[in-house]
């Protein structure tokens, strides 16, 4: 199964679905490691419990609900033994991420185009510097959360999202909000199962802020070329200059 094509089809045909990434940070949190991840997002017992609950819930949903898993064998083994079923719908961790190998780039751009062209209301939960994603994907509502530890105010964020959800309607809800995003999608799925949920993670960080945040990304110039058919006309407007300046000290802090 081609996960990218499957999700594109779900968007085009308004089929409820979800994709979330469980990376090394989620793993360390879930095993009650001390400290924080590379974005200074703190590990905590409560966050660990909810990450485990979210994983178990998704694995039992069936349908078009996929889990992007960190590739290390010990990480896969840990999550696998938590599942209450033998049919976990694993997916490529880089389903939405454009990596340096540029694998499946044309298919991934079709996926992003499907999001942009969809008539469904789009809600994006991210840090405050991702504003350019609004024009890139025709997002209807941007909901900002702090760069880290926003999980401490989870209920406030959840309420803001609920205020944007129109009952009886489908929505595309996307997140770039760290470890708490998995818990957020889990809680939303329980209450609003008819929506389409995508955990984009850091996929658009460099494109929208000109700042490398992970280390595996193609250059900004390469990404401009890759996303050229989605770039809006005001992409280089001076109103975005503040983003690039702030991003230098607030994104990819572990790469300094």
C-alpha cells in the first residue's frame, strides 16, 4: 500500500482518516525518560500516559488510521507490544516530510495539493511562526500554541479548536505541535471521528521560516522548487520578515 496515495485519495473523496508520527521524543517520554526532547518539550508522567493511550486507541480504530513510526527497532518493538491488536497500520515516518533523498516527492506534492484544493474547512495547530502555511495550503484557521510545553494548557487549546469545528461538517485538522499533537488528535478523534487528521510535524518548518529545524531537510531553495506549484504570490512579502528573524533563535535549537 502506498500511504501517500491512500491519504491523497481520502482527502479527494472526503474519507475520514488520520496520520500521526511517533518519533524518538514520544518514545523517550513514553518510557518515562527524564528531561525533554530536542525542542525542549518536557517529558512528564501525564504526557507519557496519554501518549500510550493515544497509540492504543489508534491501533484499534481500523479504517484509514495510520501510524508513522520512528525507524529504530527498539522503538517499533516498544510500541508494538502495547498494541491490543496484531494489525497495526504502520506508515512511513516521512509520509509528509520531504527528506534529503527526495523520495516520492511528486506523490507528496500531490498530497499537499489535495489538501490545498480541498473545499473542507482546514484548521492548523502550530507554533506562531508557521503563518505562511496559511497561504501555502489555503488554511481557514491557524491556532497557535507555544513552541514547547503547551500540553500544560491542553484544555485551553482543545477548546479553541472546538470553537472552530462546525457540527455536522467534515474538517481537515493538521498539527505541527510536538508530542502533545498525538494526544490532541486522539482526543479529537474520539469526539469528532468524521474528520481528517494529519500530523505534519516539522514538514513545513524550513519552507515557511527559512530555518532548518531537523537537519535532514533539503535546502530552502530546493524546497521552493519542490513546492513551486503551491507557493502563493505574496510569499516574499516583507510582512513575513519577522518570522525569519525569530526562527533563528526559536526553531531547531538543538542544531546550533
